[in-house]
């Protein structure tokens, strides 16, 4: 290769441009599977993206902080957000209303920041219908018996609530084939789940034809 050809090749390489888009990650799975635990640990380990705080009419559990774990609101306040078009999606889950505020999602994506939504499968289905370019990751337990142990260890539900969550979990697990990725969140192996989520995000950022979210 001549010197001129080398220079031409170098110039061509210098002009290579790869399209880049922020990621809209939708993490979903049965209640109690550990979705929030994974995202909380991800942030603690230095991930610089944005975790969306969901709005809910559910009463706060012990230790939960308004604006950090959820935006706790009354039924009337929640209905106002629906009417005003402030929610990206909303659904009734286990007798309570849950919804994703649209404004912070749009703001963070506009700022080229990766965004994670941690929602139930019903909410994920709504996101799938009303947006494009999102990446769907199903967080699954090793088995339904494992999920039962997780719910029992939390000790936060009445027997009726626990039974409802398990009934819903069977239906939700059946939706797993509709997702792009699955992470089996094994007990005592949290770091493995975090590493797999990081690997998914890295792979998506390396796509030749990236999925650019539109909401």
C-alpha cells in the first residue's frame, strides 16, 4: 500500500460515524422477583443512567420514601394526572393504581441519558403499544416456588394479597416470550443479574442499527 493509499484509508476511518441513541429499558416481571433490588444495586455501583420513579396510589411500606421509591398520591391526584396526559402508561395492579410520569422520561432521553422503567408486565404491554424503540427485559424467578419464598420473606402482604400476587405471577410468566431478553434473578446471585443487565445495555449500544426510542 502506497503512502497516499494509507492516508486515504486513514481519512475514511476518521469519517466513520456510528449512530447513537439513548436506551429506553423496560424491566418487568412478577411482583417480588427483585426488579427494584437490581436497579438499586446498579445505581449504587455507579451506573449513570436514570431510573424512573413510578406514581402509585398504594400506601407506603415501612422504609419507603416519597419521590425516591415511588411518587405516592391519592386516587384523585392520580386521576388528575391521567386526565392531564401526564402519564406515559398506567394500570391497576393488585388493587392499586400505578403509572409512569411521561415528562422525566422525555427529558432524560432528550439529554441522551439511558432510562430504565421498572414496571409490571401489564404496564410493559402498555409501553409496547404506545412507544417504539424500547428494549424489554423480563426479570424471572428460578421457579414459582422460589417466588413464593421471596414474597414470604418480605412479610409485607396479607394472605389474600400474597395469593393474588401468585395468581398474577403465573399469568405474567406466560408473557416472557414477548420480551427481547430474560434475566433469571437467582437467590444469592444478585451480581450475576446486574452483570447480565449491563451486558444487555452494552450490546444494545453496539448495534449497527440502534433502537432509538420514540414516546
